[in-house]
């Protein structure tokens, strides 16, 4: 049983005794009751009043004081009462009437409440736990190097809760795409850079939920909806995806990416998880294509731009993410992403009672048909990205060489260029292995990207070792005879000769060396 | 990489197969240290060598320096890609390539 008792105005030595009598008369015979003292109307409490609270606490240990104003909270905090009993602060009330909607995610909608601040209003009326969760994961992401915003206040918005963030002069990428189509390529590039940054981030074990488990749950939900054989295959496909401790955002689209001054921020962090990037690609596919496949108006309402733009954005982003324009390769990875995407869409629509509604029914039918077709042909959800991260030691050279060689072969790179790129890549990787972290060790990341007009490939090497520009070395004199020749600098010299461009920069604490070869 | 040696009096032929790179160059260096004693004519047969990096070039350069003191050295059956590496590094001028 819970007894709720309101407190009013000032409580001091003049009225404390009277209040005490009133409280205990209300609690008479209710020894085991939980007591909530509602302090919403309480302006001040003196030590006489605090003694009353202590006596109530003694007879009724399960005591909570709610709706505490900041003045009263300060008194309770200073006197140590916040440690002795549950004290809940009053939430500032914020109205979103007439406020611009700037973002929308799975669990809530984000509105701008003034020039510098936004509020995320949670759908779930009892969202305090969600808010706490989002604040914690956003903090974790920030510590791990992901630029994001962390809420500084919890407020009441109508019957819901909201969390307030500082977001100055920020514009979402959806808005930029809508109002400034010339920025399309720039948006794709920033969108993919942030995505890669997230996917490169290793999360300490147990800090974030595992997306694979969620995906298996979605699949379980479809048992009975799909023919048995198809369902078995679907479940096996998801189950075969290896666990992965790298971060995924879980709801990555252009409404959650904000440009604040010159900085790109990712917001709406409550779905942050760990897992294989295919799960992320599935959800990105949905945001830009899947959701709107039947009803093209959906994306216009949600993102503000049309279906064709969404589809183009997805395709360009996937190409940039995979570092290839090879249509076959893009299609292959897209098909894998669509399997994850459709499972999620079908489950969501069915759960929303979609079978009762004509449009939803048509969508469920469409997504199911697409899913079944894909299940006929796709035999694995795995794909290889265009980046590999290894410990920078000589022993990993064959691994790096094999990785580069596979990408070059897949993209039809001529034999001669392949060999030259291998030679150059060896020089750079071995350089990092020998010098970047000495005497400690560290990792190196190698990325392979293909470009058109002119057809070219770039291999980028990144390490967090000491800043070092290998290109700054003096070139060896290749005209000298064997007896006079010194060995040093030969590798870099050779690399410059056989590549079309070799560039070095030190950025964000990283040595970044890029080899370019025209094909 | 596999190293095949064939000794004929003072002449030694070293045939390499596979890749001469950072991982395999130390092995060749080690082999040559002993094998070159008393050799006056050294031949590298690159017919089955697919790949060479600067680590491999360094070993060739060291061998050339040794042979300058005690005899001759030549490299045979160089494929087009390795030949280009020799060209851009100036090794074509240092080594005797047949």
C-alpha cells in the first residue's frame, strides 16, 4: 500500500508540530505502507521540518519525497537527506507547441525548444529508465571518441519525459539534403566517415547490447509467418554472423546526423549496440529505401526528401562505405542488408497490428515476398569491408597483402599494377611495423578504395604511432654503384616511383599515408 | 620462398621460387652468408621468382658488394615486373642482368 501526502508552502518551527500530527494521523494503522511526500507545492523546509521527515522515515522506512524544487533540493542535499531517503527532483516543464521537429528515432522525437537547446521527447510515458540509459551510452560513446551530444537535464513534456541537449546552430543532414542538393556528395562522404568511425570503435565487453541477439529475436517473431524451410534458413543465416565487439549505432540515418558549426555530431544514441556491420546496413537500407518501397510518401514525411533521393543516397553511401563502385559487389552486400532490413520491417508492421490495415497488409506482403526471394539466393550475411586492422608487426604482412590482393582482384586490377601496389604496400606497412610504436606495439589500419574518372585505386595506411613523415627523408642517389650505395630510403623511393601519388598527413593523432595508382 | 642451390666448382647458382620480401629476405641473407665462401661466379636464377620488395633488393645489394670483392654476379630470367623494379631503383645499372 502506498500513501501519498502533499506538503505545502513553508515548513518551519511554527507549523512543524501540526504537520507531524497531520501526517501520522493519515498513517495511522498503516505501518507497512510506502509513503510518498509530494513536495511539488513545498517552498521551504527548516530543521524543525527536517526532524519531522526523520520521524516519518523511522516508522515508515520506505519513504520517497517527490517533485522537489531546486531550492528545497539544495537544503535536503546539504543536510545529507538525499542520502537517507529517496528524493526525486521536480522536473522542469517544457512545451513543444510550435517547436520545429528536427529528428526522430525509434524511441522518441527531437524538437528544437530555443536557439541553443533541443529536447528529445520519449514515446514511452515511463521513460526515466530509457533516459538514464541513453545518457549512459552517449557518455560511453563520447569517451570512446564518437562526437555526440549528452543531455544535461530531464524535463516534463505534457505527460511524457524529455531530455534536453545543447545543440547550437545545428542542422540535420536531412535538412541539408533537402535544401541544398548540391551538397549531396559532401553529405554522403561525411555520413560514411562517421559511420566508419563508429564501426571502427571497439567497445569494452558488456557495455552495450549485442545486435545479433536482437536480430535473432526479430527472426523468432517471424516463425510461423514464413514457410518453415525459409524461416530455418533465415535463422541459420543470422546465427552464423560472428559476434563482434565493434560499435553500431542501430538507427543511423540523416536525421540523426547534425552539422553544428563545422562539426558533425551523431545524436539519438539510445539504440547504440555492438555487432557486425551488416545489422547496421540493414537498418540504413530501411531508413532510405525499405520503409518506403510500397508507399514512396513515407520517406518524404520522415526525411523531407523524396524516394529517388533516398535511394541514391543509400547507393552512394554503400559504395563509399565498401570503397567500390563494382555493381555486382554492391548488389551482393545490398541483398544481405535487405534480409536484415525486411525481417525488421515485417516484425514491426505485424506488431503494430498491421494485418488489420490495408496499406500495412500490402507492405507486409511486399516485404515478405522480397525476403523469400532473397532467402533463395543469399547464403551468407557476411561481407568484407574495405578496411583491415592488424597489429603492426612483420608477421601480419601476408595478411595485409592478401587483403589488398583480394580487393584488387575483385575490382579487375591489371596484374602489373597489382604487383606494384603490393611492393609499395609492403614498404609502407613494414615501415609502420618497424618504427611507429617502437619499442611498444600498436595497430595499423589499411583501407582500399576504388575511384572512377580516372580509374584508380588508393591504399591508405593509418596508425596512432609517433608522428612520422617517411616522405620527408632524403632520396637515395640511385646513380651510385653498389659499393657506394646506402641501403636506407630505398623502399620509400621505390614506392614513389611505382605509384602515381604518395601523400602523408598527420591528423587526429594519426599518421595517414595514402598510395594512389591509376589503373 | 624456396631457395635451390647448385654448386659447380667455384660457381654457385641460387634459384629462388616464390616471394622475396620482408618475411623471406632474412632467410636468403642467412643462406648466402655461408654459401658465398669461396664462390667466384654467382648466378641468381629468378625464373620462378614472382615478387621482390626493397627487403629483397637489400640482400641482392649486399651479395653484389661481396661478389665485387671475390668474383662476378649475375641475375637471370628476370620477369617483366621485377625488371621494372630494378629499373626504377637503378638496380639495372648496378646488377648484371641477363
